[in-house]
């Protein structure tokens, strides 16, 4: 193992399918998908952000239930004199 790396205790892997419905943009989305196998960037951002938000919440809940470090750094209150607030993160 390389110096400075840590061994993973566990991995949380979430998989699934996304169904996106937008009656207003339906024709535009289908046309671009058939042409370039891509979806409009605005739609893509909406989908990715929704998936990230839901998966991070689920992963955070699972990590708490399994008593694992959180998958993201959580904010916490500190004394003004405390120097480095990132030193507590162990995930």
C-alpha cells in the first residue's frame, strides 16, 4: 500500500435505474438522444444532481446504521481557538 493511503473499511455501492419524465422537453430530449446518444446538458445536470442527492442521503443513513465513517465530511461546531477543523474527518 502506498504511503499516505488508507485501507478501506467498507464500500457503499448504490445502483439502479433512472426514469426521467418531462412532457415539455420530451421531443427535444428524444431527438438529441437519437441523433448523438446524448441528452441536453440542462437535463443531464438535473438528473445527476437528483441522483447524487438521493444517493448521498442513503449512503449517509447506511453508514450511520452500520457504524461506519460518513461518506462525506459533515459540518460540526468548533471552538474559535481550534485550528484545523478538517483533522476530525476519518472517512
